[in-house]
C-alpha cells in the first residue's frame, strides 16, 4: 500500500485523472449540458390587439424563458416557424377579451410548437402554460375575483426546475466510475508493461494481499475525488446539499466496491494499459453515462435495455446521490442502493482475486 501510494504521488497521470479530469468534466457538463430552455424564440400573435392581450404579450416578453417576436398575422408567425426562426407560436384569439370576462372559464389560447425537437417543444409548452397561469392569477387578484379553478402544482426539492441541480449529482457518479474503474484497471497493467510485476510475483504476499495493496490507495483517491466534486458542486454550481456527509460516504463506499472490483478484474486479464483503459471506458464510463438514468429515463427504454440497466452500478448510485443532495437523508433509498451495490462489489472483487495468478504465464 505504501509503495502504491508513493507511486501515485510520483505519477502525474494518476493525479491528473483523479483530480483534474473530474473538475474538467464537472465544468464542461455543468455549464455545457443544460436541459433548461431559456431565451427561446417564440412568436406571439395578437389577432385583435387590446389592453388585455397586450398585457399578456408583455408577460411573455418579461419572462426569462422567451425572446418574443410580436405579430398581428398568424401567417407571418407560421412562416417564421417554418424557417426555424422561432420554436413556437402563441396565438391570442380575437375572442380573448370575451373569454376573459367570463367567470366560468379561463381564456382560450392556441400554442403551435416545432415538434422536430420534442424536448424543447415540451419545455416551451410547459413554460407557456406557466406564464399564462401566473398572468391569470395576478389579473384575478387585481380584479378581486377568482377564475375557474385549474390544477395546482407544487415542486418539491427543486422548485426552480434548475436542471443543473439534477445533472451535477449524476456527474459525481460518472466521475467516480471513471476514477474508480479506469485508474484501477491501469494499475496492474502498468506493472506488466514496466516489467515490475515479476518482482511483485516473487514476494511472499498472496494474490489477495497484492490486490488489496493496489486497490486501497485508489479507494482513498476516489473518495478524495468525490469530496472535491462535492465541494465544487455546492460552492461553484450552487447545488443544495441537504443530506449528511456520513450518508454520502456510505453510498460512495458501496459504489466503489463494484467499481474497483471491475477495474481489478479488467487489469487481471489485460496486460496492456491501452487495452485496459478502453475496456474500462466501455464497461464502466459509457454505461454509467448512458444507462444509469443520468441523462435518459430508464422507464422509457425498451424492456431488454432496462434489464441491462439493473447491472450498471451507476444506476443504483445516481438516485442516492440526487436524494442526498436535493432531499436529505432518506435511508430507505440509500439502503436499497447499498443492498445491491455491496454484493455486486464483493462478487467482482472475489472474481478479480480468483483470476489473479501469482505466476508468469
């Protein structure tokens, strides 16, 4: 363990991958991947301009989600939608004022969306409904009367709907998968490439002791990387941390068991650093990125892919991380993830020990 710890300090690539690369990933994805549609271009058509319709148009113009292009003719706005100049059209009909005076119903509007990008279309639709609901509520309060009741909603844990609060905890899981598996996969392969593995084989240590000596320093390094990422998430990206450090340590430790076991298993079979790194990326980083629920909802995937997701360790870590950051210490969620990750890690570590032979083939 001491020898491996000294080697980590001597080798700049380990520090680069454990500390610098995670920070680069956090900043790239934290600022680059944004599921919030802000400053989206839309057209607002006022078929019969009136004080009320102009007031509603002003509400759209004041929203940070929209850049509004006003029009009096629907055809002008439709041409802009066809040309890709706007992502949606809000049509305020000529009957708007008449509907507004009726206490029994909300005024009718038509929303036309560019469906070529379903995600943006759904976001724009939700934002339009939010602007209209707020405008109607304010106008009802000013008029001293109540509009027809609609469905009220309340968002827990992330009231501002900030996608960064959802994405950054998932990025911590991606970083831990990268550090835990890739670095561990390289450690034994590097010994073979440098010709120092034969000297390790000549020592009286057992295969289990050899692997523990290799894995414990990287376990500590991965926890340090997780701590750095957590500090950056809270103090740079402003992600709330409502749980406890003990809960974060428990779920991170449970995740690192299969991550390190997978890396050791790869290193036991690959004696080349390039091959080991490629296998680690394909078997840990990409599945954590694509099949863990980090970006794509698992329930919307085909049934066969959903079954594959169940054996991806990140699929059990990300819900726990999002919970400890945004909701707090919800131990039933944590224990479910720990209960799956711990046996998975023990199995992979045992398999790595079994496949590590103290002989030169």
